[in-house]
C-alpha cells in the first residue's frame, strides 16, 4: 500500500493507484477498511484512504497525551517552534502545483480556488502564526499591588491534547486555522479529517514531520464522524475540541465534551444577509454578490445567500446578475478557465435540488438556473446550476436553513430599518454584508447586524489579522488573529507575597490571637 504522504513505490505518472494511510505517533497506519476517494466532477475513484475506527482515535490521543506530558514539544522555545512551522510552510509552497491538483480532485473546487485554499491560505496562515509565536507574550509580570504588598506573573500555558475536526469544503485551510495556533501554543494535536477529503491533512502531516515536529505531537485520523469524531469529542484525555461544520453536530460535540468540561471552539452554519443600499455601485455590487453566494459553488458557511435589495432596484439588480452569470463557465474544475465546479457528492446535489423545489412550492420564482446543467459534460458528476430565486420571503425554508449550494434567495425591502430587521431575523450570525458608496451609512448599518464578520463593499475578504467566528447558533469562540493563541491556552496567575510585616497580612481574619514570639 502507498500514500503520497510517504515514499511512493508506484508510477508517479498516475494517482489512480494511490492509497492514503493515517498518521499516528509518527507512523503511517492502515486499517482493515477503506474509503474510495471520488472526483466530484466525474464520479471516478482516483484513490483510496484508510477508514479509521475508535481504536485509531484512542491511539492518536494516547500519542498526543504522552508527548504533551513529556514536554518534547511544549518545552521547545517559541522561536524554535516558529522555525519548524516556517519550514513546513516552505515545503507546502514548494509543492503548490501538486497540492492544488489534489485539492481539486478530492473536493471539486476549480484550480484557481483550490490553489488559494489548498496552498495559498494555508502557507500564509502558517507563516502568520509562526510570526505571532515569535512575539507572543506567554508570560508577563503582574502588577505590584497593596495594601498587602505582592507581585507575580501571569502566564499563558498550553491546554494539552487538542482535537481539530474539519469539514470537506476547505479541508486544508480550515485544518491550518486550528492546527497551527494549537501547535504554536505548545499543544499536541489530533486532526480528524472528513472522510471525503483527507488528502490535504495527510500531506500536511508529512511536511510537519519533515520540518521537525516530534512524532506523536501531530496525528491525523480518518473515519466516520459518528464513530471517530464522536470518540474524540467524548475522550476524557482530550482537553480542547475545535470544530467546523453544521450547527447540529456542533451541539452534539458540546454535549459529548461535557464529561470533562472540554473547551470548545465551534464555527458552525450561516445564512449571510447581503444588503444592497440604494446608493450602491451596482457594477461592483453585482459581481460582489455573485462572488458572495457562488464561491466554491456555494459550499461555504459564510456565503451571502440572502440578498436584500431595495424594491426600487430589485428588477435591475437581478437582471444584471443574470447577465453576469451567463458569462461564467461551469465545468471540469481541472481546466484552468472553469469558474464554477460541481458539488461534493450526490447527496449534497440532491439536498440542494430539494431546497430549490421547496422554495418553488413555497411561492418563490426561479429567475435563473434551478436544476442540473444540460449537456453531455454533466451526465456524470454532481452538478447544480447557479440559481437565483426571487419573490422570496424571510419565513420560507430556503431563507431560514443553510442550503450549502449555489442558490441565492433575493428578498425585497423598503427601508433600511426593515432590511436590518430581516437580516437579523435568523438563528445564525456568521456573516453579513453592506454595499453603499456612503461609508458612514454603511458603517451605521454594519454596527446593527448580528454577525461575527461584516463586510462593506466586498465579501469573503480574508485577513488573518481579523478574528473569525459567529454570533448566536453560528458558533462559539474565534479563529485567526493573534487572539487565536488564547483559544489554545489556559491562563495562570502566580502571586508572590512581598509583605514583610505579618500583622499586615489577612491571617487575622481567622487567627485572631497574635502569635507569640
């Protein structure tokens, strides 16, 4: 058996014979069962991957716990850990073309997008956390206080064994968001991949090991979420779980982790409201709104899937969007001029098509798209046309639930107050956007929106200096920014009494009789 994450004895001219194993305690570990890895555009199996079980989850946690307790990683200086992360980033960047192609084959994103999320963002984020690590204040002096004179230290210390559970849509990028701050802080990590897209994580394991991360500090386990993921979430030796995925599964993780009160970071579902104000630059807003709902065929939690347009602009705005969509190429994501690729699998395709039918039943109008593209190239693969729905009201299912596909619900409004009310009328609070040429007005609206990320005159704008996460049922905690290290550390205060006079201490509250000499 072979894997591109270890020396490959097969002909490298084809990937069709590749088998990916798990990475546990510095070794490549196989299992009795395996997954077929299928290209979403063709339904062809191009590789296989080990299907792990609870025993593999336990082994990975055991390795992580042993290495954490030994101090083999956390006792390396922050600068030393940073150098190792930088070496891993350099190695990933050197393999950009290969990793981009692998990302497209397993996930279906067009090459340009795959390059950004399989290589570009992971490399930048890894270097970012290495830089933060070099200057992060893990220990600082506490203030000198009275009336009992004391000083001390305030420390940030690693938590212990951290579990990262990532979804299939941006598997490498989201793994890095979790793994790199956890490693930077000195923790040991177990990464659980989605069974459909394990490759990026396993290639990351290869490069981290080669860069100098000690064996057992970073582990990758594949397997079903309800088996491996559930075991990791409930494991008594795991102190922190970071999860990206659905709100329903996020709630299950909180429940599973209650046994030892695990810390959690949850980045969950979204139903982003994208508000067009009446003075918006329409050319920019049209393209931006397409980008907002259609990146990776709409398979992004922070997508702008509810488009709120003033009634006075509604028809013109929708018409302009349709004209632009007609210029976009839907097709083979391995072709460099493809704009829109397939959905991840048949179940997701059928789910999205079901939401479109539900919307039609509820009274919405399909203004564009609405089904599977016609023609021979789309007879195999998991395709859904970019779809614009009009006559949508905010109480319809398609406006309430996360579709996770290339579907845009257009909702009219007649005042800014009404737009804000509609935008906030959701259980989600991950993302929102405002388009206006009046930045003061846009800021006034943005401040009223209940979302963790609000963009003005853009969408999906990624900046690692800004924290990312959600309000309400869109999540708990934040990723990215320097504060991400705080999510993977515990605070400790060490207080040193410097008071020379015994009578000035508080002991007399209990020991009322003065001590004899």
